[in-house]
């Protein structure tokens, strides 16, 4: 078992190394605050998306959000993140922030060719990474596979090359030496004890929390915003977690109160909702950051169906500088579904009992001479 | 323990630090890559539950006995969004499953590939219940 786990880890690690090796710093460039995003018709697949570019940028400049009864800019509705745009800019797009129409068309074609309903599910950034390499999408589980790709929603293509807008190279800044050492220790601990108990498994797998902020696309990546006087509530479909955030002058809770989703306070800067969050639990994790994470989120509705969600994360114990992500969330008429996780989480039982069975089988093997 | 090459360690560090959520849980942690299975069975029910749906099938063995298998799939929320409902895979439907059996030896497997006996992909092919053609044009 250990050797298989290691082999799998090594395979994934090798892939990650390749991706990491593609990091090529580029000259600084200032991204437009509202980059034009292509909208796609409902039900359109990555490959059959209309290539007609709507006059999004012009519409965004002139669009003014409506108001709630108490006069706040109205951000309410259900918003989705099914973008194909990767978190970090791949090497193939180094130095390029946006794709032109020709490149967009080629990407859509390649994305359609990279995956089909009967292929193994291709999650997250793997789809675009396969598309730009003109390869078939790869399973994250090369040994067992997952399930058919028809279990996933269809993805949308826009003209950006990374969700990260700062640094200008579109890449997560280098880790600090202490963060590198922590990550190595964590990885070693996971190799030693992959499943001694549920505590060894990731938080999401345990149905505890999927954290915030969220960058994952195409996997129950739906959000509902509800506003009332003095508060905004953000419902996350994945994990059915709800952030209830005061939008009024109020100090943070004391430093000893640490929570999975931190302690958030909101205020308005013009039509932009700004939310500052601190007090994350040391058991939480966003890209390796937890208790020292300082999160500033900005929600700006730039069209009837587009809500620009930008956030900046800083943690000097993890990253050598802050970094900023912008995700253009899309308004949808679809419903939010409850994600009742724990009560149906028989996978956890299978993982733990499976590891016990493997240990028993290994113990029953005759000792090597 | 086997020694990992430096590149793999570096990769693992990056992975631990930067891995986003792609799915709910790792199937290779639950299912055994050394136990591939190919099952043909009759659907008895489907659990449209999170974090992963389960399809229950009866598999008749050559000796005539019947095994009751559970096949793990993806999150059902996306299926609803694609227009599939609890009527899209009805009891009695014959399906073929390619996957891997659970490490704990129980009659569970992942549905790496789900097909109908005529080779079409389940749900997006026809299930014989009219499901695929029910996929709405929104």
C-alpha cells in the first residue's frame, strides 16, 4: 500500500513539478479592473461556446447596480464559478494576460477535444492544462480513475490566462523557507499516516469545511448572496457553509476566537462590498495558510449577470508577498442544492477500513529473509 | 520506506501547499488499483446523495447466485443541473461497470466507466428510460 501511495504521490508530484517548472516571471503589467469576460449560453460546453464576443467591457463601464430596499448596491442572487481559467498562468501563456479571439477559438476546440462525457472526470485546472497541451484530460487518480466526466458541469471559457491578477506573472508568490519546511513536514506526516484515523484526511473529505476563500471551479461552485440591513450572507453550495457577515462598523472578535471561516467584517466602498477576514482557525487551510491569513475580498457587480469577485491574501509566514485573485462570477437562474456531506460520507468509512485491511494483509505477509 | 526522488519531494511540497479542491475525496484511497472489476448488473436503486452518488446493482454470477454491489459516482448536484432526475436511471436497467473494488473487500467499486450493454455511455447515452433525450435544451 505504502509503495502504491508513494507511487501515486510521486506521479502527482511529478506533474506538479512540471507545472511549477513552467514558472516564468514576466514584465509587470497592470490588469484592467474589469477585464472583458465572455459569457456562454446555458448548457454550452467548453467546445461549443459561442465565439461571439459580447460588448462586455463597454456594458460594464456603464452598468450601475440596483439598490436593495435599504439602499445597498444589490448583489443578491445565485452566482457560479465554472470558468476554465486556471488559478496560475501556465508557461504556455507566460507574458500574456488575455487571449485574442483566435486563441479563444482554438482553446475552446482543444478543451472540447480534451474531454468527453465518457472519459474520466477532469477536475479543476486539469482541463485547461490538457487543452493548451492538446492532450486528453488526465485523471487525478491514475491508478483507479474516478468516474465518468458526465458527473461534472460543463465549463466556461473566457479570455483570461490566470485567475491571479497580482503578481503580474499570474503565479502564486514563492513560499517562505518556514512555509516550505512546514509543507514538507506535513507531506511526510501524510506519508507516514495516510489514514490512521479520520483526522489524517483532508478537511473537505471529512465534511468539516471547504474553507474560504474558494478558487475551485466546476465542482458545486455555486454561491448565493442575500443582503439585509447590516448583514450580508454568502451561502456556499459545496459543504453548505454560510458566512453571515456584519456590514457595519464593528471590531473583530478577540484573537483567541478562531474559526474555520475566520471572522469577517464588511463595509462599502462605493458600489463595492469589501470584506476583511481574520481569526482563521490554525486547523484551517488556504494554500497552506491558516491562523495568520489576512483576507480582503471585494465584490463588485459589473453587469446584470457578472459579479467580479476579487480577493487579496497575505500571510508573511507563508508567502513572500501578498497575492490577488479575480474571479468573474456568473449570475445564474439555477438553484442552490444542499450538499448534505457527512451523513452520506460512506467514502470515509471505505478509506479507513480499506487502510486497515491493507495493514492486516501486510502483517500477514511472511517476513523477508 | 522507499526514498522519493528530490523532484517528487519538491512536487509533494508544492502540492501540499497549493492543492486546490478538485473533488471530494481521493478514490485511490478507497479503491484498490490491484482489484479491477468489470460488472454487468441490474440497477436496483440509486442513491442521489452527496458527497457521492451510489448506484446499487444486482450482479448474477455464473453459479446463479446474485451479488449486491454498490457503485460510487460523482456529486449529484451537477447531474440535476444537466437535467437528470431520479427517473433517469430506473430499477431494472442493465448497466456495465468498469472500476476497482474497495480496499476493504466489500462489494463496492468506483464507476470509472458506466455504460449500457450496447456500449453507449450511461445517462448521456440512452438508458432505455428516455433519460438522455430528456436532457433539456436550456
